[in-house]
C-alpha cells in the first residue's frame, strides 16, 4: 500500500480545470452536464476568512449552515489563546478550500483533516466566531481574567414570554457558525475546529439549517410565507449591524448575534385557513404583499382600517410588531435558516389530551446587530407577548454571542480582547 | 386584500423563461449570476412519477432526502385505498413541479398546499412508496384483508449483532422517501402527503439526509472515505434490484428497500491513525484504491498477502466482507445519504465512565434489492459479526418495506395489491 497520503483539497480541482470547476459551482449530483458559461469563473467559490469584519455576517447567504455552541473547559487563558490561534489558521485554510492543516504523509498518525470535503469546492464557506458570557465569567468565576472586559451589550437574554428553552439547545461560552453552499462542507469545517479544540472547548449543542431558493427572490419559510422582505438598507448597516466606539475597543467592527431555535407547529398551521394565516402574518401568502398592498415591496400601511374601523394589518399581526417603525427604528440583520430535525412524539397535557407526532422543524433564527438591547431584545420582548404567530411557534433554543471584528493578517480571531488595553 | 390566491408552482418559472430556469437548476443562493449554457435546459428538473418502476430507485441520486415511516391508523381497507389514490395524484403533481392540488381561490379554507416550494423548481423530486409488514398484519390482526398477500421476501429483519435500535427510529407500516436536489422541496412533498393522509397514516419517524458532490465522482462519506465504488452493473439490475415472477404478481417490477440509520463515532474515528483507518475500510483514504491496488476502480485482490502471510486487505476489512465475491454474488443497490442531527449527550457505562457529547451524524443507509433474504440480510448478517468498522458505527434505526411497481396512467400506487388476484 501507499506510504504517502498526498491530500490537497483543491488538487482535483486544479487538475480538472475549467470544466470541473464549473461542475462544482453548486450544482447538485447528476447535474454535472449542465456546465455554466465561462462567466461562472468570476463567481469564486471562496470567501476570504480575514478582513475588517468577520465573514458570514453580511456575506450573501449560503444554502446551508452548521452552528455549534461550545462550553469552554480550558484550564488557563493561554489554552484559550492557543486554540483561537489554531482555529484562525485552520479557518483561513478551510475557507480557501484547503484541508484544515497540511496533510501528514505519516500514516501512523491521525489525519490532520478528516477528509470528507476533499472532492468538494469551498462552497463559499464562511466561519464566524462568537464569544458568550461564559468566556468572561462562569458560575461567578473569572476563569481567564476577562471579566472586566465583558461588553455591556453582551447581556444575558431575559426570559421571554412563552420561552420553552431546552438546556441542551441553549447557551454556550463560544459559538462557531459555518455557512456554505454544501452541508458537508459546513459540517466538515466545524468538525475540524472541534477536534483542534479538544480539551479546551467542547461542543454543547449544534444545529443544522438550510436556505432554499435564489438570491434575487425573497425565500419562503416553512410556513409558506415570504420571509425577509424587510432588511436593513446597505446605508444603515454601519449603524445597525456593526459595533462602534460606544463599546469596548476590542469589539469595534464586530457584531452581536442572537440565535433562536424556533419550532413551528406545521401540523396545526397547515389546517388553518389561508385568510387566517394572512392575518397572522400580515401579508398575502401568494405575493408577499403587506395586507392592503399589491406588491411584496409595497410599504406597509399600518393606519389603514376597514369600514368597521379594524386595522387592515391586524394589531397583533407579525409584521406590524416586527417592523422598525413600530420599534423606534430598531432593526436587526436576519440571517436565519430553516431547520428540519425530523419528528418528535408529544403528549399534550390539556384537553383533549392528544398524543401524537409533531414535526421538529422550523426556523433557526440568526440575527446580527450592533447592540442586542436596542436590537433583538427591544423588538422581541413585545412580540413575545403580542404576536399572533406565537400560537404556532415555540422557542426551544437560544444563544447570544459577541462576534469580534475580523482577524487581520497575522492576527488571531479575538486577539484584541486578550492583548489590547481594557 | 386580495380575494384570490392564484398559486401555481411553475408560474414564476414559465414567466421568467430561460434565464430564470437556468438560475434554478440547482444553483445555490448568491450564485444566480452563473447562468448555465442553454444545454442545461435539456436537464429538466422533473422526473416523471409514473412508470414501470417507481422513480427514486435507479434515478441518479439527488442531493437531499426526507424519509418518513408511517403507522397506519386507517379503520378500513377503503380508507387505505382512498389515501393511496390521493397520494398518487398529489405525487404526480409534485414531481412535475406543481402544488399538491390546484390551489383554492377560497381563502376561508385551509390551503391545499402549504406553499413553501412555490418559488422553487421541482429539483428532480422523486417520491417512492413502500409497504411494511404492518399493512398486512399488525399485532396479529389482518386489518385490511391483505395478510395472505404478504410477500415471502418481506421478512421481518432479524436482530443483528450490535443493533441498538431506537423504537422511535424503527419500523413503520408504510414508507415514503422523497429525494430532491433541494431539501425544502423534499420535505414539502412528504408534508403534503402526510396532511392528505390525516386519520389514515400518521408519521412514526422521519429522517433527513444529504449527498454532496458530483455524479461523476464517488462521494466521500463522513468518515472521509470514498463510499459506493462498487455498484451493481446496469446489466445485473434486472436480477438484483427488481422483483420478478418468483414472488406475488403485485410486486413484480417492484423492489424491497432496507433502511438503516447508522451513527458514526466520528469523535473517536478522527483520533485514529490513517493507516488504521485504511485497514478498517480496506481502501486507501486518498485515492479510494483497494489496499494493494493503485486506482479506485482496480479490482480487489483478496488473496494478496504480505511476506508474513497476512492479508493485504485484512480479513475483517469492511470492503472484503461487503463485496459480492465473498457473499456468493449477493449485491444491493445502495442509495444512502449522510445524515446530521447535531449532537447528543452520552454517558458511557464502562471505564473510564466518560460523559460527554457525541455527534449524532452518520449514514442513512438505503438499499434496494429484489429479495432482502439474498441481499441485505445475506451480506449484513456476517458483517454485523465481523466487520472491523463495527467499532465505529452503531445502527440506531431500521426499516424494511416492499416498494410496489410504478403506477401506470390511471392507476394508483400499489393498486395491484388491492385489486388483483392473490
């Protein structure tokens, strides 16, 4: 047998040239014959890991995600730093479509990369790191000498109305979100990082997700409604998405992410009338137009009423409560994925004491903002109480993380937190 | 608000014409600018539902699956027949890229289609039905007068060595496997059918899966090894895959499917030496060549030994035990998907009594054959005892189903079972 193990993620690609690259740019199996025009080469399947901001926040959304929250087990601050350095180097390689480390030629050692992405393109992989409250203090202990540096904006999320959070899907001292156009590439990335972090960071929970459709069409969520029509405008992103000088210097150019695992009661939703569904959401199901409007991007007329004086967009409609104009201008950059974890058995504890199967599917909500207190918390505190949609959704998982700025050349992710002035 | 709800799955596509279709043929979000050459139009994103055989068996594998096993709750045989008719009509529409039924214009009724696939292409959707033992007899009862028609080949799977089957991931009276190049399209299909079957068939368990890579490259499984190098040759499919005259007439041109949910202990696997991994599998990790060979498709030399007389492909290597030549020619048509359900907490009950997190990821094994007794059971009974890979895999879910032949024009799926001579 071969005494060498000459892996290189891109070697097949380089060898194959244009035709092979074309076939790899996101085409599914069996579609390889549909070779895109040469212009497709301009659509490089790589997104640089390093930069002013972390990639994966304002990057156009990829088709799949693997999100993992970690508990830190590192005995010392130096262990955390060492791991962040390893992760930075590996992430830069992975996002470039390479293996996590140069492959060993020594077969008597464990592989430096598990190998399942070798034949796949980088698939626009992004890897986004976040720091949870537990990095700063945990169980009252300042394990790594970072307690004074916890940003005020990294609050603990309040308990919201209706929360049914599962401990095994909530929290974490640190987060890694990998996004890619291929689910195997996204999982591969987190798996390599988890292995490199053994003994320092242990996965606490993980969630897969997918986003279907084309970038130029507002996607439909699993309730069948267009979701994401309203997004922060490009010009407002600096203010709404990126942390500025108001917080600690190490977070400047970073962002805060809130994740929520939101189960949708699809089995009940599918039995409700279209009209009712539209009242709940506040949009027409076919066009996505706000009720009373004609086109998806028509402005919401929140003051319009019918002849009896009832609001056309009901007072408890989802879009009315979510929109910036009813939230003092608050907005978040949503970057969510649908999730689908099969089905669960449930036993309801109220009449008619039904037992049965429910889908464990819904939305893995991911929102970035400059400050969660004036972003997600501001908006959702009210929605949790009033939104008509609450009858059909249950928040079962949750997390909040401070995503530091991007790592520049020669830096490791979060370096300013560990080395800069407080 | 609009008094009409003029849905039509393909309306946007028809309206958009060539450019839009091109953008929909499997390209991920953000890649829409990479328009395939006009030849791509020949790659229609639809696979006909009707035919001699059911689609989804020898159809080139799609990128995603949603598999659901159902328990039948139907009081009468007529309920089952009525549901199979509904399912056949809806499946034909869905596979053509349409909604499950013509959309109602009456907004005061529940929608006839949940709508989340409206903007998506058919994505080569296939829907494959299977009948489990419980359709014929359950708890000793012949509920639908079908007991005498149960095929001999539809055996109960034996308990294999090492089985750790979870009841909530095992069995079922009926199966539906949807496969598509888009996960939202696959789930959408099963969800419509589940709703149409309310009161008759209730989902018992479900599993999502994905298959990455190009059709012309053997994919790598989550262990990083090429998996699927050996497949039944085209000329042998009639004999190996499709049921013939040896069984009941209603199953002729059908096939038997065995599904196994196989967890891989990736956290342990990643820590083993490359050399050891190669000995376990029997192939080189980089090229996929059988040990002792050079290229992936080189024949396995099962007799080759080193100077000490040890087999080059070890006696307990996975490929030695799985290959047809050590199984009296037995072969199955594998059509499996990787699955990724996040992570689980485990508590090991032996030294060193480790507690921790393990990936709930691995292989959703799907194998079609003319007769499971001479297919999967023949091969796997031995592998379950001897395969070196067993140290790293655990079978946690299982099912066996008789997939009837395809429905011809005007027929419903499985019609010959209910109407033909015994």
